[in-house]
C-alpha cells in the first residue's frame, strides 16, 4: 500500500461517510425558538454562575437589536428562521476520558468518522462534540503534566475561570456582529485550550464538530490562550448529514498569542449543502507572536467567515491562508481581517476560491494600517478559478493604509479552466471529472502544501468528490 | 480484424469551413507514415479530428483503429483505447506536476480499485527520462509551465513512452527543436517503433525524416492526400517543393473529369 492510501485511510472523513444520522434521543432539549427562557434553560442545564447567565442575557438583547447585515451581505440570510431552530440538544453526557464510556450511538458516529483511530495515530489530544455538548475529550498524559489544558468550553468556564474569564469575549466583543451576539447568548461546547509559557505542543490538538439533528443550531465557543513563547497547532473538522431543512452553525473562536507565542489554527469544513455557516474568528497577537489561520471551506449553503488577526505587539505576524470551493447553489463568502496596531507588524493573506456550476465565491478582505505606525507590511493575494460559464466570483478588498512608512502589495486574478487544457488532459485518458479535478487541485496546490500531510490528502479527496459530483 | 489506423473519405470542418475534403489514409500496425504538405493543407486539423477536439466537426467519413470506430468514442476513450497525439503546442497545467499528471493518466487505464505501484512507476519513468535526457528534477515541475519548446516536445515523447499507445500521431514535433533536441526526440520515437505500433508523423520539413525514417510518405493538399510514395518522396519534396505534385494532381483531376 502506498503512503497516500495509508494516510487517506487513516483520515477517513468524506461526505459520504458523514451522511448518516441516528434517531434523536435527547435528555435535554431547549425546544424551538429563541427567548430569554431558552437562554435561562441552557445556563441552568450547565449550572452556570450568574455572571455567565448575565453575559448571555445581555448578548440576547444585542442580538435582537441588531439588523441583519444584508446591506452588504447576501440576502439569503433572511431565510434563516431563528424561531424554527433548536438551540440546545444534549444527551446529558459528561465528556468522558475513556472511549468505552461514550454512549453507543455517539461512539458509532465518531467511529464512522474515524475519530478515535485518528487520535491513536497522530493527535496529542482530541475533543469530539455531538450537537451541543462534547461527548469525548482526551489529552495525552504528558501534555497534562506540562500544564496544558484542553477541555470543552463548558468545563473550561467551570474549572478554570481565572484564565477563562480574563479573555472570554475580549478578542471578539459580543456586539461585533449579529451572529457573534447570537453565539454569546446560546453558546455551548467548543474547546478551551491553555498552553503554559514555553511549552511547545509537538502534535496537533484536534476538535471534531458534528451536527446530528435537523433544524439544529450549533454554537460552539472556542478560546485558545498560548502563553509566552509557547506553541500549538489546533485542527478542527466539521460535518453534518444532509437534512432537508436549514441548519445553522455559528461559532465564535478567540485566540490569544502572548509575546513570542505561535498558534496555527487549521479548519477543514465539509458541511452539507443546507448549513448556514456564519462564524466569527479572530486572534490577538502580542509582541513577536505569530498567528496563522489555515481555512478550508467546502460545502454549506452559505458560509460567511473572515478570520482576523489584531497585531497588537511590535513585530507580530498574522497570516490567513484560505481555500474555498463553492459548488452548485452554494455561496462561499470568505476573506480575512488584518488590523495592524503596532510597529513593524506584518500580515499575509492568500486566498484561492473555486466556483463550480452556479456556485459563487466572494473574497472580502480588510487590511487596516493607521498613520501613526512605522514599518508595517501587508501582502494580499486572491485568485479565483471559475469552472463553468455561469460560475461567479466577486472580490472586495479593502486596504486602508495611512502614512508612508509601510509596504503593501495586492494581487488578484480570475481564471477559467481552459478548454484546451481539458482537451489536453482528456487526450491522455482522463475523463472530464478527473481532468477538472486535477486542474482544481493544481490551482490550490501551493496552498495545500501548507496543510499537514493528513489534511492535504483529505482535501484532495474532497475536491475529487466535489468535481465528480458536479460533472456527473 | 486488420490491425490498422484507417481513415476513409473523411470530411471535417472548423468554424463552418470545410478543411478535410475526403481524406483517405491507412497506417498499418508496425509502419511509420509521414504526412507532409504546404501550410493550410489540413495537417493539424487531421490530428485534432482524430483526437476528437470538439471545435472540429466531422461532416462525413470514417476513422477507425483496429476496426474500432474512433469517431464514436469520447476523447479520453480514444486515448485509453490506444490513440496518442503528441501536440504541436502542448498545454500548460499550472500546479500539476509531471509525475502526478502521467500517474493520473496511467491510473485512468487501470480497473476500478486497482492502485498503481508507485515504486515501479517512478523507476520506469526515471529510466525513460534518462533516455530522453530530461533531468529527473523535472518530475516535480508543473506540466509545460515555463518550459522551452524543446523541453515541451521531449515531455510529449515521455508521455507517449509511458502510455504505450497502439497508434501515435506526432503533430509537427520537430517545430521549435534545435538539431540536438531533434536527435533525442527521434531516438525516443525510434525506440518505440515496433511491429505492434503505428506512427503518423506530421511534418513540414524533411529534416525530421532523416532521423525518423518513414515507410511511406503522403502529401496532403487542400484536405486530401494527393500523392503517396516511399521515403524518397520526402527528399524530392525538399528539393523541388510542392508545386510539381500539385500540378500532377491537377492534371489527373482534369483527366478524370474529361
């Protein structure tokens, strides 16, 4: 068996594998619709402290007061019926440390997705979330000894309030946007990670988010704090079965990189085509710290996601590398935010999108370099590939640079897979789907190299599947 | 069934203009045929039609390979059935390495579920690259991207060697080659000559045929084969040009009409 196959088998997540669900049997169900009662219910089930409940209630008010951002974003947002959504579903499970204690149907779900197997193979720790709550959470003993904390956010709030509370909601304020406010009101699950000063976590930590129920909203909340000189790589994967009606995923992810720290955050999402995926992700990087977002968006009905880095300390570095594939009827509205807030900070944004059939990909970028700073640099590159004549792409780069002591560079390109190129490949014996797939893989190839081996193999397979289905 | 690449009374047009006007040609297995002709006679159109390019419309006639109807097959089916075209202008495929491209083409020839043996594949490919004096580091480069004319043509021959077609059409493979590259390419083709394989070498110049010596030479003019001869015909054309062949053909046409 060659290495590619071995790795592909080790990381067995694909759309077909993900397309199954179990009958619902929940001990805790907040019902449909959203009100103060829903928020109280969730907080009550979690036995939260009063400050958290107050935080949630305040967020609900902000959510209700904010209009939909349809003055600049897709009108499709109007099709989310907030009152039809179920905001909290749980089996009443406490996350277990031993795989054997996980409830059978949940265990079967994650086993079919390859989670425990992956943990054995190359992960330092793994957390698996089934609907609202974590079902399984484990971190290798040696990391625990070094003081690394990797738990779900509910447990993080309860067990480590001294670290959690200081940063919670500070990188992304509740009122940042309508969906961050929604998340702040009803959040459940997500990861909480703390890496103590100087600890370099060699293997990636991984979380897996799985939606099992229809009409459900998943609102995980992740907070990662990497202390001075420490390093961590975090990877998340997301799937949902194909339901008839819309499902909402609205996460908030906050990262804090203390001086000289390094964080790499990798997402490979493979949502089914009815998921609204509205996610707010932002990091703050202190002096000489480095934050890299590597983001791969496949599937969903509408994804809106613009990972950002606030470059707060001198020589901090921020990077967003993203790949988006919009298939028939899908809209990937993605990009990056780079806020330069200290001298000699650098940011790099590289985005590649592929639009297939009536798929639409949008790049939105925001780079802000104020006048009083010196020696900042930004590089932005966005390339779009259109597969069919009716495919669509838009680019909205907003680069604000004040002062004259900075270097910025922006390049954008739109290309189409040429018929001559496909003819050439077919003449060598590849069918239409294989030729398209190879072209698309070639287009994203330089970015895929940035992914860990296991994920790049997986990504290639997902692209193959998408192209196979689109060509028919 | 006779083992032959057979073209019968083939008429084809591009953008509404008829280019091939009743072309007849047979390339039996084991032989090398050359097609020569002045510019605009339809040489490259023939290559594209045989490969199945969608811009070219077949009006009437037949083309078959060992009795199999080529024209009824998709482009990729023709390839997998054993038809190879070495392109005059090979296309770039950004981001796709030569190794991955050839590997995908080989994989496409295997049954579902069969995996290519990667170690054996690389060993074979490196051997053939050495023959064609292609540096092994090229396997990691994107297909044809930033290649010189000579490098592109050598890569075409490498692909032909790796895919082992039954019939290969070389479309002006000599264009843009210096004499050293020409010798290397010709040596590659000669090494592939076998009783089980037929070649159709399209060229504008006799020079290539000094190195790939054909069994038969055809002259194509205004979409028809107007003369067929042995390898000496190429030398004669080089020396005297095409005018005498065209005149001879015109006289014959007049004679037939009269």
